[in-house]
C-alpha cells in the first residue's frame, strides 16, 4: 500500500504544510512535529506544493505473486446446530459445484463437530467430492477458539483456493477470525460469486447503501473467502446415492482448548421467521400510519403467510427489525410476495428478488420495484388491498358452500 512520508529535517515552518492540506489531514502535534491523520485523501498536494522533499509519496514493495497452483478446490463450511445442517450449506454446495465446473477442481465440505458421522454421509448425497471431518468432543458446540484452530488446520492441510461460509450467527463470527489468522481477505454478504479459469474469485456485493455493486477480488492471496446469506443461491437436488469421500482429519486436542467456559445454554423460544414463510405481504414507505398495517396483516393471514416491511418502517418504530427485508434485514425467498407501497431500492430488492412470484402495488409507474416484479399493479394499495381481501373471502365462502 502506498503512503506519504514526512521528512522533518527538510521542514522549516510546519504550518505551511498544515495550511496546504485541504482536508485537514496535516496535524501539528504539541511537540511541534507533523503527523498525517486518517483524513488524508492521498491527493499529494503536500508533495507538489510543499517545501521540496518535505513530503514524499512512496510505494510499498510489490507483494510476490502467490503460487495459485498450490491452492486447489472450493471448500464449503458446513453450518449445523444440534445435528441439523443449516440449509445455507446446501445452497453454497450448489454454487461451489457450479463454479468448480469452470476450473475443473474439486468441491470440499468442512464439517466440525462431535459424533457427526451421520451428517458427513448426508453431505455425500449432494455431489461433493470430499467431506473433511474433525470429530472431537471439544467441537460438540460452537466455540470460537477451537473451531478457528480446526478450520485453519484444514486450510493448511488441504489448501483450498476458495472458501464459502454461510452468513449465519456462527459464520459471521468464524469467517472473519479465520481470514485474519490466514492473513487473507474476506468479503461479507456476497450476492453474486463468479469463478475465473485461473481460480480468481469475483465477489460481488452491494456497497455504499446499495448505490453501487462492489466487485471484489483477492488475486494475490489464498484462500479467497466469502460469506453468503441464506436463500441467495440455489441448492442442488438430493441424490439418493452417496458420491464422494469422507476424510477424517486429526488435530492435537491441545489446540482445541477454549479460554471461554460455557456455563449454560438457553434455547430461544421458537418463533415464526419471515425467512420461512411461503407468502409475504410487505409494507413499504407508502404506509401512512401503524393502524393501516391491520389490513395487510389480514391479507397475509388469508393467504397463510406473514407480514414483512422495509427499512423506513423499522426506523419509524412501526415494525420490529426481525420483519425487515433487505441487506440490513433478512433475505427471503417465498413462493409469493406482495409489496405494498414499496419503491424497490437495491437494498430491498437484493433481499427478495429470488422469490418465485413477485406482485408489486405502487402509485408510481417508474418505481424500481416494477423492474423485478412478475406482476405490477399501478394504483393505491389502500384501494386495492381491501378489494383483494373481499375477493379472497368471497372465493373461500364459495368453496365452503
């Protein structure tokens, strides 16, 4: 990384450099020396306009190119709790298999736990090449230190070129720690992954509030790491036959020591999550007051679904954060989603555009939501929803008669 270097011996009056910087990045300290703070934009005005040689722009030595041939395959971390594999694991396997076709390299799954032989065999039904298992009592429950040690041990032995992890509660803790330990990059909440023939992984995700799509690569580091939210990718079909190999890895149990002692585990009460709903009715900025949500809830109940919302309603305190769809909320993939007064910003659509059927109701014909909708209705949902509710009720009455 390039940097600016101050040469105090060539500076007679430090205030000159302080005045030159338009961003206030040149800071005069109490002892009379100059320092460059985080406000620096690397405009190099101090180099050009300041006293000759007082500030220089220096490039770091180029990092040696990594031997990409030493890193092969795409690995998926298997996220599981109490023996139940999280569905995001299968979605990542599907994506890994798709990308592996580009490079012709294998797909691995890393499984950490205790007494997980059943789960290892279950993974072989999804067409992976190898399941690497660390089966130790110390890994029975997720604990960050032993899990990181086992994860890094796998990387150092197998040398996977890319690693995909679900953006779950566990994955969001584990992936950054592993990436830091391996001194490599990590891109969080990717929405698109593309593999190149030279094994470079293009990791694409919305950035700056969804105003741009950041295209991220780590061509000089391995492994390349990314986390992906649930219901973004497509899971492969279940194969009745097992294919692939289970490899039982070994590690010194002393490396699985944890400095954190778990005193108790309290299970959260089971609740209906919008991620699991087949039908969602979404309230957008067009909702005028909290009481107006009742008709949307009624529609959702008639369709056997749930009500969800966009970010403005959460910020206004009208609905809870767990009901929010989007990059800063939940990612959903229902069979039917009906948006009411939703404009369709990138932040929102990135969290629902894989839904089977999208119905949009909005008074603005130019609203971005219509670009992703299967069916669009230009109009006021305050007029459309009550009519829709009555039609559904009438149809249900006719079926019962």
